[in-house]
């Protein structure tokens, strides 16, 4: 009888020990699983809305998209809702809708690409105060919007120096997109660069009124080349693609004719190896990635304006075409002027008003 009671008691003790061990293991597993879940970092997703030029404009929007792709690659993300993506706008009526759509899809940061998106970003940022936005080429005074500007005039100044040293006719062209502050910075800087390198050269300035009309760009370029301009610079987005087509077509008809085009935003040498002299680069890709990286690291510059210039490597001049007769002179001059701009001894005008009082040193 005593043996039976002792055996029963022992069994109960062992059973209780097993249950306690199981409970302890279960709690440990729960803690471990919770710990693993907490350590797994959620991806910081980023998206952008293009302006009417489209993501394949070979210029501004394409550069911005490259910045998002670089951000995604560096962080192991894929295109889509759990990584990075874009929505393309076919008209300005799409801006607000596209920004709102990406915000509602849960992207942590949404870029509005271009000055034309000011009102849309301002509107949606107020409607979606818990979402973060960024705008390129303008300032939106909202706490959840990071504003990005560039010193386009500094890159354009160097392009003007290149154009002035390369021209044989002393007649140069400038094709602008729309008459807005960012394009005025390009124009003012370019005119200042020409003036600094060759005061006797004349610049024919014409605006297309659009950033997505390659046919208009070609028409304007055709008239410029026909009137004797031998170097033409564009700051017109996809409209500028028409410049390259016209220059390439003319060069094919007469290989010995002096025909040069200068690109914008990114190195556009691929648009015409025989006719692209250089490009006034604007590192939209660098800025987009920089803002995305800061936001991911918990340092989103909401309510602030960040300006990228030569000093920040945010703008610059692409390599000069090796076929250009003045390449060596251009390279030397660009190096000298870049140093002056960076050390502050030369301030490049950013408006036509400032250009009136500009004096090259």
C-alpha cells in the first residue's frame, strides 16, 4: 500500500515537472520568436510621381528614377509595393491623384518630380499628414515635405564656357522648356558662362513652352542651325530630344559641318556621339537617393530645403567630346572656373536680373 502511494506521488511529481518544462520551453520559444520578429527590420519603401515628360525622358525624370533604383539596389529592394516604384503622369491633372495613390498604398516616402508639382504636393501633404513627401526643384512649406533645389546656374555656366570656346561662328543657341525659375537659372548661368569665356559671342534664346514636345525642340533647333548657330544648349526635358535628332540628321548630311549640341540633367552623350559636346549635369539621382537614405535612417528633412551645387557635387559638367577641336582649352577653363565657383570667388547669377550686374573675374 505504501509502495503504491509512493509510486503515485512520484508519477505526479514527474508529470508536473514535464508540464512545467513544457511551459517553460513554450515561453522561451515565444520570447525567441518575438525577439526575431522585433529584429527583422521593415523595408523603408519609396516611390515617385513623374511630371508629363515621363520616366523615359532621357533627362530629368529618368535621372530621378535612377536615384530610386540605386536606393532600392543598395537596400535589397525590388520594384513594387514592398520596395520602390513610380507612377507616370500624362497631364498635370494626374499629379494629385498619383501622389495620393502612392501615399494610400503605404509608401514611406513619395517624391513629386518637378516644379510643376508644387500645388499637388502641397495639397496632398496636407491631406496625408502622416505620410512623408519630397519635391524636386521647388519649395513646399509643410512639415512632412522635404524640398530639394539645385544650383543649375553653376553647371550651365560651365556649359556656357564650353560653348563659347567651341563656337566658330560666335553664334550660340539656348532652348528652354517653360519660363519658370529653374529654367531661368539654367539660362542665366549659361549666358554668364558664354560672356565670361567669349564676350563677343551672341546667344539666341528661345522657349518651346513645353517639356514633352520633341517635335518643337527639333523645329527650334533647325531654325537655329540654319541661322548660323553652331552650338545649341537645351534645358527643356524631353523637348530637347528634338535638338539631338536635328543635330544628328544635319551631321549625317554634312559630316564636315560644325554642329554641336549640349545636353542637360544627365550625361546625354548617348543621344549623339558625333554631336553632343557635353552636358550640364544635374544630379537628381544623387539628391533623390540622398533624401531617401536620410529618411530611412530616421533623419527625414521635413520642412527643410536642401540645395545641391558644385560644392556638394550635385551639379557639374559631363566629359567633353573627344572629337571637339577645343577640348583641351575647354577642360582647362572648366577646371579653373570650377575652382573659382567652389571657393566663392565667383558667384554665378541665378536670375536674369542678377546677370545684368555679373562680371567675370
